C-alpha cells in the first residue's frame, strides 16, 4: 500500500509520496514512488506512483525509452517531446494502459492486482503548472481550483485535513505543512504507509528555487509537527463542551 498526494494552488505545486511497498512484522521494503519524468530548461515533470510495482516500473521504463510513434516511420514519443502538460498526461495514461493490459491476465491468474495509478504534475514551456491523476485504465482527470489536491493509494486518513485546511489561495509554506499533517494522520492509522517520505515543491514563480527533500524517521521538523498536532488536537477536543444529553 502507499499514499501519495499532489496539491496545486496559486503559489505552486507540492507533491509528497511515501516509500513503503510491503508492511509486516519482518517484511518492510522501501521503493521510491516520486519520480522525475523530465528536468530540462523547457520542462519539469514529476510523477508519483501507486499500485503494482512491476507495472509501475514498466511504465517508467517505457516512458524513458519512448512510446511507439503514431505513424510507421515517426519518432518515438517521449515526455520531452510533448507540447503541453495535457499531452504529457495523455502519454502517461497510454503507457499505464498498455503496460497494465500486457500483464493483467498473468497477474490476475496469480491473484495479484494489476492496478496502477499515478499523479503527474509540473510545467511545460511557459505554460502554467498542472496536476493530473492517471487511472489504471489510462484515463485521467485534472486538478481543479474547487478542490486543489489529488490523492492516490491509502487516501482516506489524510483527506479530512486537506478538505478542511487547503484552499487555492493557501500560501506555499502552509500547503507543505497541511500535506505533512495529512501524511502524519495516515502514518498513525495505517502501518502499510511509512517513512521516508519524498517531497518536491515547485513554486509558480519560476525565479524561486525548487525544493526537494527526503523526510526520514529522524526528521526533526516532521517529528515536531507530529507531536504538536497531537497535542493541539487533544487541547481542541478538551475545549468543546460535553454533550448536554450526557449531563443528566
């Protein structure tokens, strides 16, 4: 299991992904799920992945090599050749659909899930930042201003704080804080999601530096955030009056 979130606000794009692939008393594996699809002067594209690891690896390898041309003698289609983020999302969706279809029968015969989903975010050329969720079937949706975040994986524990605290005009520093609280809630409720976490922050202003960080079990800020959030939740709970129907 995994948890990945992408948050797109006026101030920029934030993507966070955990790294746990298996969970058990003596079976914990770590695999990077936040990937760089393009890092060039004219484009910056990241992808966060969830689902079957073999399909994820096949998708990433296929995108790196290039998908077959539309025409018989045309060039391979790569993320680097796409003219917009919309076309990047289409390309990733096509790769997910093709890889899933190729191994679905084998995986289902072995009672393994052939699912694979991705968050794809970034910027192409002088276009705006964009964020998409790619489904296993290859179709996708765009992140909208009305709900400026998308999630994949184990989403239910981290969603309430995003629903309550995240708005399209939220400052970028606050977006990162809310995203990490979302992960803290998930980590506390689901052992199948775990640190290290991978984080990337892409400001809307191209002049501002991009921030990339790995948050391990000894990360001072995250541990302090987790302790403060627990304390403040308990303090807030204590200030709410008891139910009047319990006072009789």
